[in-house]
C-alpha cells in the first residue's frame, strides 16, 4: 500500500515538472479533492515542497547513480527518484526501507512497472553511499557551482547574489531559502484582537505568540515591540486556525509582507490606492489600519485575482474597499493620499514558501519584469496628490528590480536569513509640488 501523503506528494511533483503546474496550487487542489487534512496533509506538503525545492541537489546525486542522463528517463520514473532521493538525503523521519519501497510502488502504480527494478537499485545504492554523497554534494559551497548544488539553486541566481551581496551573504541567503517559512497570521482588528485570538489558539493546543516587528527604521513605533495585529504559529495549526481564517478573524501573511503596509502607514479617512492588489492581502491590511474609514481603491488586471481581492474584503467585513479590474498601467487615477505599488517581481525573497519559484525564473524574467515595474512606477507617481506618499515594494532580492528602480527615497531590504521572514524590498517616496523626492 502507498501512504496517501506520499501518493499526493508524488502527484504534486509530477504536476509541477510534467504539466508546469504551480506546486502550491497543484498540491492544494489535489489535497482538497482527496479530503486530506491534518497530519497527513502536513506530511504530504513537506514531502512535495521539499522534493521540488531540493530538485537541484537530488538531480546531482541521481546523475552520479544512474547509468544514463536523467532526461532520457520516463517522467514518472524521474518523479519517483526525486521523491525517494529527497527522503533519503533530507527527510530524517522516513526509514530508508520505506522511502525505497514506496518509490518502487509509485512507479508501478504509474504504469511503469518495467522500471521498478531501476528505481530500487538506484535508491538502494544511494542508501549505501549516502555519507559520501552528502559530503560531496552538501559539504562544500565555496564556489558558485558548488553552492548551486549544495543549496539547490539555479546557477544564474547564485551568480547574481554572489555579485550583488558578496559570497558570504549569498551563501547565508541561499541556505535560508531551504528553511521552513514562518507561519505568520494577521489578526483582523476590526473584529477581534491579538490576545483574544491567542487565548483561543492556546485553548485548542496550538502554540502561538505575538510576532515581533521586522527591525527596520521606517516603522512608526508605539512603545511596543509587537505590532498590533501579527501572530506566529509553531507546529500544527489544528482545526482552529482554518476556522478563524474562514471567519475573517485571521489572514495568512508573513511579517515581511505586513511591514510593507507598516511603512505605507495609511490613516483613517484617507484616499488610498493599491495599484497591483491581487490577491488582496495588503488591501485588507490597509483598510483595517484605516479602521475601515476612508476609501481603498484596489486595482487588479487579472479577473481571477480581482475576484480574490473582493472575496478577501467580504471575508474581513470591509466596506471601504472598491475593486477595479483594469490594467494598472492604464488606470489613469489621480489625487491619492497614499499609493502602494507592490509590483510584479521575480519572487526571489519567497523561495522558502514557493517551492517551484526558483526553477521558473531566469535573468530574462527579471529584465522583462523591470520594464513592467518602471511603467507601473510612473503610473503610481502620477496617481499621488502633492505631498502624498508612495511605497514601492517587491518580494524579491534583485538589484535590477529594487534599488535600480527608485531614487531619492528611503529603501530597506528584508532578508529571510537575517530577518527570519519573507524577503521584501521596500522604498518610500514623497511627492512635493508635483515632483518626486
């Protein structure tokens, strides 16, 4: 018998690399369809996300153990080998025999029984040679090529961070991209408060606490080291967290993401524009920070994501949010007190929580995005009233998309390795007498 969690992980890996599906969406849809929740769902996610993230290291190991190039193998076989290799190299809780036997069974069930002997032989050899594999593949990140294998990252990304951050910071950041992402949530202060939510979570056996500010100087302090609406959850969320999310009392959101709105600092009664709003997480935070008093215009071009923004607003009980489905580069809006442009980007600050993102991006992706970001920044500046505040943010770590896009403003780079949250770049600019400072 194949464990349901492992079957789900295997199918997610295949969807990612064979059908070019986004790992998060493929996993969520398959898990919901199978009604897999709780511990089994968490195990399946750990296996699926880990195998996708660590594809680079696993493939390097497999290239040493398979007697032919991986590209010559059938896709179902490659997926089973990647999952099995991930479990053998990185998943401490899986017995070796289970990882091998289950990979063999997965191949058989996928209709490739003829290749089951190869899977068995390769993974059993990996067990015997694991110490040497681990030492050679994971024990050295002194060069860019070695770091790409050790940290399972595309070489172009290693080269870029090596150049922009220096070798030591690049290694630190690469390592953090394979660590578990924080489980942070924003409390809807229009309906409840942090202490009430924490009490409910603790009563349900969930380990939770207030989430400290990300330490950047732009945040308006209130004498407390904890923001008024953020919490961190450790371990299992149980049934209570999804219930609170469905009830509009909690929203999943990293502290890095929440810091963007902290810097924007929207005030009650203001006229605020969220220029690239989907899926609406920051729109909801802006409206809540304003006490749902004033107006938040959320612009999103994609119809599905625009629907998500509207759904978020309904879930949170917000009345100040208006969603406009249009191209942000053509929006033509003016007179806003504050504008948030959380622009489309390469997502390189979110690699810990977006397992397939590292394999989807390229230098060409960044150059294409830079052109879009530049045009959006011009629209964002035009939308401000004189004296208004513009915040430009991305969830990436890329000089071309960040520092090179702005001038004359305050800038901060949040990093996963240093700040233990999603990596965000944030820049705050003012418009005075029609000119940008």
